[in-house]
C-alpha cells in the first residue's frame, strides 16, 4: 500500500527523556516518549493516526467525520478538535459503560466534546450487545443518515485503528529514532518499547514501523481494553486489514501482556490511583487511569518480575489521556483522603 494522504496536525517531534527515579528502582535505563505533547486539546497518540485518516477524508472530498468510543474517549475528543479546526462536521457515537448516566454534567473529554459542539449519539448498551458488541452497524447507520442530509461523511473506526491509521506510528518510529539517538548518545534504538494496548492501531503500527527500520527492538503492549480475548480480536482484525493492503504485519516482534486491566476497561482501583499519584510526585509526569497508568504499572510489574528481560534501555510510550483524569475526581478524593 502506498503511503496515504497526510496532514500536518501534530506538534512533532515529541521529546524523549529519562525517568531517573524509575530507572533507579528498576535498575534499567528507562525513558519516556512524550506523545502526550503532540498538541494540547488535540494531544496524544490519536492525532498521529488522524493525520492520515483525516488526510484521506479530505482527499475524498468528505465534509463530516464520524467516529465512536466511550464517554471519556481520547480519540473522540481529538477527532472533534481536528474536525472543527478544519471546518468539518463531527458525529460521535458514544457507548456508555454500566452505571454511566449521560444526563449528568459532562467532565473531562466529554465536556470538551460538548464545547466543540460535536453531534453526540448515545448507543444503549443492550443495542450494542445485540449487535455482537460491534461498532460497525452504528457507524454505518450514522453514515446513511448524514448522506440523506446531503453530507459527505467519512467513518473513522474505534481509536482510529485501521490500516490507514497504522501509518501514524509507522512514521512515528522513524521520527522516534532520530530523537532517541540525540537523547541517548551511543544507542541506536531502545531494546524494548512498552505501550498501552487498546484498539490496536498504535501497537500494530509500532510493530510494523520497527520492522520497517530493521530493528531488533521488542514491543510489549499492556492489555488495557478488557478480557485478553477482546485484545487479541482487535489485533487479529487489524493485522488482517494491514496485510490486505500490503503492509508486512507479521507482529513477530510484538508481545501482548495481560494481567493489568484490573476490574475492566476504564475502571481503576483506589490503589491504582495512589500508584499514579506516587509516579507523579517521583517523576513529575501524570498518566491517565484508563490507558497509560495501567500500562506504566504493567511495565514496572513485568520488569520487576524478570529483571533479566527487556534489555538495558527501555522506552515507555506516553500516549496522552490527561483530560480523562477529571472524570475520576471523586474517586481521587476518596483514594487520597482529601
């Protein structure tokens, strides 16, 4: 597949710096790749995918973006921001988790979606389950509705995870290497990269990108999406889509790690929140409770479990998600006793 159309949307390159206290604790050289700094409202790993996805949408003459996710979807927020900056319409199909009340005042990413005036449709849990927990029929239905209104919509799948979306991190690896070699003199590449494994586009794109650069670097994705079967299903589907367009997605350098999702997707325990606070105070960096916090905790757990594994130089991808913290404000208060 030839490289698809690309817009320059992200603030690149993003920096890489050492995590000194974490390195001392793990007795490894641990670095963080700051993709939480790809922008402000449009920050995080999603914007790398959107550079290619929205580029394709505009090349096709589309004037309205459709995507989906949970109430605190970082991807939905970034899509809304990019759509409005380009003068495009935007529809978000949001799937509330059990116990979520759409009528409560919005916060975090959802508040930002509202400020951007995104057209939000809440999909009932029963309808989603009746569709086999597939987002596709709801996205297709929204597309047909918009076409009847004279719009030219473009569907962006969950998390921007598609063959086109993978190009975000295929290109990202090449950029990262230049930054890495400047930040870590004498080292050509990290021995290991850790990232959160959600809808799969970042994970699969990194794997392909590392292969393309002929690197021996191993990739470790910490499952944060839910049951490991769900994570594997996303990877299998995306791997097949990548292969269908000619991308070499054998993923032999990529390893899915389970055991850190806790009670489920977007559910953090009080102990999790205390861990994120401790990391913030020791490293001056904030992770989010849905993705990066669990992934960082997973990385530390795995290295402590087997100190001989993962090599000397470890790179952790901070994929953003800062705004999601505000949705956990009440739980943070309880966990910290404040």
